[in-house]
C-alpha cells in the first residue's frame, strides 16, 4: 500500500448500507475547507471506532503499484518521539501528525499539548503512542 505524502483529512463517520453497496459519509466541512473535492477518487482508511489499537482496513479506490517501493511508516514500535497534539479524535484521543502527515493516536493527550511518547503499535497509515512525559 502506498502512503500519501500528505494526509488530506481525518474525521469520524458511520458506514451505511444502500441497495448496491455501502457508504461512508464525508462531513461537509472536509469539502468546504478545500482539502477534498466532489467527484474525485481518494483512498479511505477505516479504523475501528471501538478500539484505537484495532487493525486498519484500506479501500484502495485508485490502485497505484504493488507492495514494492512503497514508503514505510516513519516510526517503529518502541521509538520515543516528541509530538504536539493537533486534534482530538471522536473517542477523545489526541492526534499528532509527523512526517508525510502520518498520524499518531495518543490516548489521554489534550489538544495543543506537547508530549514525549513511546510508540506502542505501528500500522501502515497510523500508530499508537503512550505518553511518557507531558509538556516537555
């Protein structure tokens, strides 16, 4: 799977069933802010909302290449990082972004907080980090 150089948006949504498939509704604010455009094709990552450490499912609407030559996540399990929390997820977890817009979910962190974390789990397009030190 290819990881985009820049994460365009991150939001929570429900999956609803229709006659010929399923729909993930994109909030209006994501289109109105100019990050995405109606009629374009994007990759969508679905993260289980009941557990921030759950596996990620990728819908590759537009396929580009195979497994070779694709960028690897910019973090590794056990790595220590200093991050700034930019957003709060639906479950109240902090969201930090590092290289190439890669997302690190930090449970217990608050927006605008700067924390030292230890990366506990790494997936292809997001990681989970545990707070080691607050407001460094």
